[in-house]
């Protein structure tokens, strides 16, 4: 018989123990595969959502003077790293006649065939337009008009009226990133020719490759442009969505990393128990002449085999779970499911990782088992953890804490990127778990004092059992600490970030109706100013309108940094739609009336601007100095914004037009304004949306993102629960002899079950408290880390609901995890239980 | 079994196992307090001797046995097995000595519950890398020597205490060790089984010239040995011929 045979015999004799060890690896690998896939699905969902909301990520090249320019003036940009496509755009307001319907629509000229083949324009039906008398229509518009592929429409252009054939219907979502509200898509050369604007374009939109850093591409593109052209992030685009999604991506990284850490604890604990339980047997092998190396090899070979089996099962279960999880996340994000995309390396890497983690986790207990004094190993009493181990653990905990705080400080000073918060958060959590053995015992003793007197004996025994095995119970608790900390920390961080964004949105956009500019954003040009003023007057004269505020948007630059210049009427009768940092509303309002500006906190962070500084702002090629009165919390274009009054913007930058009109209705008149506003909107090529629609739209993004994060957090909790259930099962198996002894001395079966459940719940409660402290610290860490991103501190609010839900979940999980194995243990024949080695 | 490779053959000493001023001190419950379990023991055991070590609880007899078997290292002094000082050996070499030159018998038998009796007996050989076939042959022979060859396929929990202990003795003998060390081998047995185990050990000494050192607090068991070493407070109080000495 070889030692391998001994392993097989041990598994056959105690299949529960071997199964539990393999199950721990299965849970860990399954969790890794499922979390990874779910996080991937979330990222893809976020991407689709961003594209649906804000279009694909882009950079615009425009003329400094805001006019059209000749496309040939633009150097080759397609080879810039991070550029996916370079798309010249030409917009033309026109009239469309379909049967008896005459519609004022905006046409956009692009290379339709190239866009379709690059996957940047999706046709619901038909094919791209190729000839001079062909065009593609927005599918939603076409459906409304009853137009299908092959039908003809009359197109009114500057040079001529053309009868054009509809060759394809474009999916509305896929138009968003470039059409700017245009519903007619034609070949750019055809549209230019029909508009007598040969070779001229309004802008060149550069589509970024997936994962490309916008700032880096922007710098590279800017470096190639001639003086007359400028590259910027498109002004006024829905960067709110991008910001929410950026934070969500950070959250996803965090959750994924923590789930993996939790998986490691689960395996580590299972392996520790698996070895610790066989301490006597392993010591006996050494007494009989087995070397320490042989024993270590026995344990690690076992870990590799069980790890391999567990990892294969876990990968299969993880893959099976990935489909429904991804579909659920897609539903939460209200995007079409993109199918489960599993990286070909994911499964082999997960299986290899499972084996490596299992072997690594078994190595330490194997070392402990072989360095144990032989007599101590042969004794029936469990060994106390060596003092050096405890000292080492304390040292590790302190080093981890120092590393986590050093990371945070490095991020605060800009030495490390905000993404490093994922690493520092995980390191901090590991530190908490390393501290757990030192806090756990006093906490358990303290909590033991609250056990009702009718369970006094069970309570005392439960505390004694936990105290006897501080390292092992700390590892079991560690799984719960991670799960609770995850739930509380990220729960708070997510809610606080979302509240910050929604609070800003509610302040910024207080109106019943919102009219937004469709088309070529030529609104920024001075020549559109008169028309937009006339329109604002038209709206203001409508019966039932209490107030109209115009907002102009233009791209600008401060100290070489791109920014969005926002010009608002800021009526005196309405609350200030800005949240100043370290300044009063009255002071800010007074400063804005004097013609000064306020800067978004992110812009201030990037450019080093402070309240009271004078900044030189470049808009439409004109450089103008302006005083920064204060900093404000703002999420427009990622917070890189400069806000001032419209009269000042007109005077300083020539910003005449309003891109957005916020219409506040008189009390009870909001609904009645829809039709007259619709008429004005159509006649000025603008979109009309109710505040409810916009709010619903934002809520949809936020709730989708939050929902997907919660579902992955929930997945983490399920993994943690499975891990706890597994380790508690192993712990009960190990205690079978002690439990048998208790029954032998007269304890009833119910009492024994109560003892095991109580033991588990005390552990759950203590871990919950440590997890609570860890979670709140994690939330503070995340918020501290977001400061460089947002430029302002996020207010942290303790949310009792989140805390109580997590603590109750921890208690419920531990109670349930203990109840089933305890019931099984007490059903065991007394003699059999007593003879358990 | 021969000496493990790397051990230089020495001239056979007059005693197979001896100690020189052997001491063992343990840390007590209080960090300051040290307990001297064995204090300056000098002992010499010749080949084929059957020695019983007796004494009251806490007299240091089991600690002495553990040091003789290389299970625990002395605080001071030397243990010489066939002329080799066990204190000079590293862990792996000591494991090899335990595997090849020493046979252990414990009070609680210490058979691995997941293995059959035959597999338990062959375990020291398996640990030494002996082929399965040779392991089985040797194990069967050892079981036959203790009269347990018919129970080889049974697991320990299917055997009585006496049978388990005889199996444990077979395991101790399977490598043909220089010395068999037995720690209270009859402590968990009834008188009938106790008597059978003692007779078995006597037979081994008589027929195979096997050196046996046995720790017991049972005067009846001690009386079966050829020599009785009585310990008190960690020291040898008396060293005399037993009742069975020829």
C-alpha cells in the first residue's frame, strides 16, 4: 500500500470531510467563474447602456471658430492608438415629404456603407444607401410614417428637391452617437452636393476603441491637428451616464476582487480543518517513521486532487449559473442580453487557480502539522495555535493596514490612480480578517453574555468551543466578515454616490418640460442666437408657462484642459441650481451677476483652479479671462464644467444660442403645455421631453446599474453563505466526538442542536460586528478614493437598513448553516459518535 | 531492517540502547515554572533484554520512553541507539531511525482507522518505500507471529482491544527493529487480554532475541520482565532483575 492508498482509504472512510473540502474549492471556483462572467456581462451591459444613452465614446474635431471646415484640412487620425473609426459628419436641416406629411427633419451625411460594415450603424431592415437618390431613415420615424424599405420620399435640399428611395431603416439607438437628432441619413457627398457645400463638414467624430482612455486619445489627436481645428469631448453629451458607469465599473472591480478573496478564505478554512482534523493520524505516521516531507506531500497531493475535482465541478456550475445571472443583469440594465461571452481562458485559468489555491491553502496547515511536537500531535486535545503564528498574524495585519492607508494617501496625492482603491480596499479587508482572531474571542465572550439564561449551558459550551480554535473560527468568521463588509461597504458607497448624482440632477434640472436642440449643435454659433431667443420668447408667451430658462453649451479650454462652458439664465425667482463648495448661494449668485464664473470640482482638480483665481477660457477660438468665484459640485461632462450667466457668456464668448430650454409650468398647467410646446419644438428642430421622461431615463440608468451591482453583491453573499455552510458542516463533523460525549453525559438531542446553532450564530454575530466596522471603513475608503475623481468629498450617511439587513443575513446564514449538520450529528448512533477519531 | 543509508556502521556496542545523564524539562502552566520530568538518567539496555520501567504517575517513565524512541528530544544528555546519538540527527534522519530501528506500541493502539489491520502493519514499510508485494509478505509474517494472521483484512473498529494491541505489536515488529518500545501496552486491556499481550512480548524476547522496553504501572506486568527499572521524580530509583529473569 502506498501513501496514495492511504488517501483513498481516508476519503472512503470519511467521505463527508473529503467532499466538504472539494466542495469548498467548487464554491470558490464556481464563484470566481460566475462573478467574473456576471461582472463581464455587467460591463457589457453598461457599455450597451452608455451607447444607448450617450452613444459610443467619441471625440469631436471642430473648427475653433465653430464654423464648417474642409475635411481635407484634417490630417490622418485613424492610426492614432485607441481610435476605432474617423467619421466626418455633415448636418443639413431639411424638409421631408411623405405622402401628405411634410416634416421638418435634420439630415446627416456620413459614409453609410462604411459605418454599417464597421458595426457602428445597425440597420433594422434593408441595406445602406449607395446611389445619389437613396437614403436611410430612422426606423422609429419610418414606422410612424408607414414608410418601408423601397418606398420613395421627397427630400427638400438647398439645391434641389429630390425624389429619393429608402434603402434601409436604421435602428434608432444606433443613430444616437452621431446623428444628434437627425432622422435622415444620406451619403455625405450626396448631401454636401445637394446643400452646395462641397467637401465641407460640421465636425469629424472620432470613435474610440473599446477600453481606450479618452484623455490619452484626445492628447494624441490634438497633437496632430492644425491650429484652426480643435479636438474635444463632445459638449453636452450624456456624460452623467458615463460617470455613473465609471463608478459602477470601479464597484464591479471591487466586488470581483472581494469575491475572489472570500473564495480564498473558504478554501483556506476548509483545508485547514481538513488537515487539523487528522492531526493525530498525521502525527502517528511521523511516529512510525514518516518524514515531515512525506506528510506534507500527502496533504498537498490530497489538496491538489480535491482541488482539481472541486475546481472542475465549480467551473461547470459557475458556467451554468453565468447564463441566468447575465440575463438577470441585462434585464436589470434593461439592455438586450449580449449572450454569455466566456473568455476561452477563463475555465482553464479558474481550474488551475482552484488547484493552486487548494494546494497553497493546504501548505500552511501541513507545515503546522509537521512542525507540531509529536506527543502533542498524538494527544486527543486540540493544539493551541503557536504563539509565533499569532504574532506573525498580528504583524501581517498591521503591515496590511499600513499598506492600505499608504495606497489611499498615494491616491489622494495623485501618485496612484483612483483604480488603486480596489487594491487598497481588498488589502484593508484582508487586514480586518487578519485582525479577526484577536477581536473575535473577546467579542464572542461579550456576546455570550447576552445568551438567555435558559440556554446558559449551551451558551457557555458554545463560547468554549469557539475559544478553543481561534485561528479556524477566525477563518470561518473571515468569510462572513468579507460578505458583510462587502454588503455594508459597497451598499453605502453605491447609495451615497447615486444620491450625490441624483441630488445634483434634481438641482440642475428643475422644470416641467425640457426642450433640447436637435441636429448639428451649430446652436453654439452666433448666427443661431437670434432664432433661439425668438423661440425662447415664443415659449415664454405660451399660456400656462411660469418660467423659461435657456441653457447654452459650448466646448472650451482652460489651461489646455477641455471643458464644457454652460451658460444659464439663472432666473432670480428660482433656487440656484448649483451646489457651491465652501461658499454660500447668495455669494455665488452675486458673483455670477457680476459676470464671474463657477468651476466644476473636477475641472478645478485637473487645472489646479481655486476660488478667486482668474482663468483664461478659450471658446470659439477667442481667449477671455474670467474670475472663478467658487467651485461647485457638478457632473456635466464629468464635472469638467464652467458655469456662468448667459448674459456674461454672450458678452465674453459670443455664446448667443440656447441649446436647452427648461420650461416651468404654472401650477396645474404642465400637461396642457405638451401640444403647444410640441409645435414650437418641431418648428425649431428641437426635442420635447417632459421632466418625468428625463427623470425616468436617469432613474433607469441608475436603478439598472445599482441593480446589477446589488445582484453581484448578492452573488457574493450567496458564495459567502455556501462557504460558511461548508465550514460549519466540517466543524460539526469534527466535533462529532465531543457532541457524542455531551449526549453521553445526558444532554438532550435538542440541546446539542441548540449548542451547535448557538455556536454558529455567536460566530455570525461577532463576524457581523467586525464586518460592520470593516464595511464602514471600506465605504469611507471608497469615498476618499472618489475624491480625486469627483473633486469633492461625498457625504457618508450610515444607513440602518443596509446595516441591519446585512447583520440579519449573517445571523440567518450561520443559523441555517449549522442547523442541518447539527441535526445529522445528533442522529448518529452514540457509540459511533464516541468512537469518531 | 538495516540502518538507513548514511549511518556509518560501528562496532556493535555492548548495549543496544543507552542513555547518559538524560534530562528533560517542560515549561509548566506558568511561564516561569519549569518541570523537570527526567533528571540525569543513565541507563543501558542489552540486546534481547526485556526491561520494564515502572513508577508512579508523573515519575517520568513515559517521557523517558519517548526520548528513547526519538519522539521527543532530550533537554540535556544523550540517547545512544546502537552507538548513534539520536540528539545529533535531524528530523528526517530521526524519522528514518523510528521507521527502521524502533518499534512502538501505544496504550491506545494508535492504528489508523481507515486502513485494514494488514495495511496498518505494513505502513512503516510503505513509508520506507518498500514495494507493496514485499510489504504484504512482511506484514503477513508479522501478523502470524502475533497470532493475528486471520484478522488481517479487518479494520481496527472490527477488532477487540486485545486484537488491536496484538496488531500494533505486529506493526512494531514488521521492520525487525533493534528495540520495541511499549508505552502502557496493557493499560486499556482487561486482565485476560493483558496477560496474552505480556506473554506475546515474553515470547518475542525469548524466541527472537527482541529487545523490549515497556513502561507500566502494573506490578503484574512489570513482574513479567527480566529487569525492572523503577523511577521516582524523574530519576532511576532502582534497577533490578525482574521475577522472570533466568
